[in-house]
């Protein structure tokens, strides 16, 4: 849970707006981050196109081979080479394998590269979050937190919000590498060396990609 302390006993609208702005900025992606991530996703899309095509081709081939086995089993049964019980047992085994592969193929077609588009959409949305923070529309700001956060409360002298996944990845990552809410280096980041040189090795994009691969129906 992330909190910003308020010196006032009661949170005025101006101060509340300031706190909300900082919350939103903490999960916004700086332009250089977003550009680098989107460029990497383009490379991912190119790399996965061939592997996905090969995966689908192999599944189809295996399904055809199992269909051929079923035909062969039926032929040898009709020719009374194997008993009815033996035919039934072998047929059920092959049929089960065929059904499993067909379901795997359907799942593959349904999901496809959904994670790529979801990752791309999230990165663009997170980059645009800075605009939400800078504009004067308080309702838009509250709507942003309502959609992407949970446990939004005013407790005592501080406003609090928990970010949903994958938004919390951005917050935690910016904290880890030592960037403030709007993407400037803190003292921690300065001690860590040149951020531009470190960025390609940082794991934020991997966490985002993995999240959407595991959650293709995620609503962020």
C-alpha cells in the first residue's frame, strides 16, 4: 500500500488533487521507457511470428497423424486383425490425444499474440497517465484511480490507494531504480550509473509481458 502523508487535519480539495496527481505520476511511464518498450515489442512480434507459425503447423500435423491412426485402427478391426475390445481401448486412447491437441490448437488460435497487443496498450496507457495527472479535470483523475487502483480511501491525514496489476509493477520498478514520480533521477539512481545504459537489462517489460501472457483476459 502506498501512502502520501498530509499535514492538514482535513484534506482540502486542492491538497487531495495534489496527492492524486502524485499517485498517478508514480505509475506513469516516461517517454524514453515507453519508446524503448514499444520498440522491443515490435522485435518480439517479428520473432514470435515464425515460432507461432511453426507451433501451429506442428499441432495440425500431429492431429492429422492421429486421424490417420484412427482410420488404420478401424481398418484392422474390420479386417478382424484385432478384437473389438482391443480396438475400443486403442481408439479411445488415440481419440483422447486428438481431442487434447484440438483443444490446444483452439486455445492457441483464441489467445494468439493477445499478450503483445495488451502489453502495447498498457504501455501507451501508462505513458498517457502523465497527461491525466497534469490536466485539471479532477473527475478524470478520480476515474483513473477508480479503474486502475483499489482500496481508495482517505484515512486520517493521508490519501491511500493500492494499484492493481500490472500498474503496481511500474510503481515498484520506479522505486527500485530510483526515479521519482515523474521520471527524474533521484540520488539513488545517480549512484546506480547511467540509466540509459542500464535500461535494456531492466525487468519491467518482462514482468508486463509475462503478466499478459498468463492473463490474456486481464482488464487493466
